C-alpha cells in the first residue's frame, strides 16, 4: 500500500484538569493498526507547539509521494475556518487567529490540507 499517516496524541496539558488519560493510548492503537494495514506512519505524542508544526510540515512535504494520506489527532484541539489546531493555549490561538503571530502555523496546517486535497482527498 502506498499510504502515509500522521498520528498524534496529546495527554499532557499545562493545567491538571485538562490532562487526558487515553489520547496517547488511542494514537498508539491507531498507529499500530495503520502500520499493520501497510501505512507508513509518522507519530508524535505529547508534543509541544513547535513539535506539532515540525511534524505536520514533515507530513505535508512527504505526502506528495503517496496515493493515500491520513491525519489523526487525539487530544484537545479546535478547528477554525477549516484549519485544525491543537490546543496549547486555546484562548491565545482564537484571539490571534487572524494575526501574524500564528500565520506560519496556519500556513503549515493549510499545506497538509492542500496536499490532501490535491490528491483527491477531503
């Protein structure tokens, strides 16, 4: 199978009440299953903002060599105007979404979406 998956799971968040018990377990289970199905899997767990966008950029750049692309994220997050963002500081992200402070991050996630759409994925 000519397929690439990006699988991410985040249990760890700055506030104790936001921490999750099963997001990483879910991501690990999905990664294992996808690998058994023949996917090449890029996985990152409990990543910070910089790591999230580094791995997302790697996925976007590698995706053109594959027939199938899959992105799976388990954890707190949000989607604004079709852009998926993990929750690191949700209020900060929402307040700054249209500002240049996250424009590079927005661009990186748009690359993933564009790469998927250019290959007929939605």
